[in-house]
C-alpha cells in the first residue's frame, strides 16, 4: 500500500516527505484498503465537504474555512490528470499546503 502511494505522490512532489506519507498511510490504512473509499471524487461536493470536515478540521485542526476550500480546490487542480485521485496523495498534498506536517510527524 505504501509503495503505491509513494509512486503516486512522486508525480506531484519530487521531494517526498516519506515520514509524512508513511504516517498518513498508517493512519488511514483501513480507509485506503476499501475500494469505494481509497479515492477522492473532486466532482462531488459532498465528498469534498467530508474531506474538509473530517480531515482538515478534525484531523489537521485547521479552521480557516476559506483557506481550507482554496487548498482543496488547488489539490483537485493539481491532480486533475488522475482520473482516480488517491486519498493518500490528496491528504498528503493538503497537509503540505496547510502547513500541518507536525500533526503526523
């Protein structure tokens, strides 16, 4: 699971913070193992609201709603070439954008 996540993250971040990625994969191992939950659907507002509520606000402790929305929008744009957006990569990129690496590492 980690190796696949690492290869995917490398498409978006050439200097991968492997400690961060390992922590995200470990924390979300169960979610990432489920076929219907291992990807983020940027085209579904309800999915993005869930990412914001459960990951950004609850896990990362980030409460600036406008900046959270902007970060989600930016990650969706960065990953637009991936039909299936890996949740591990999505969370990794959000964590970096919102400068919350210390939550995991």
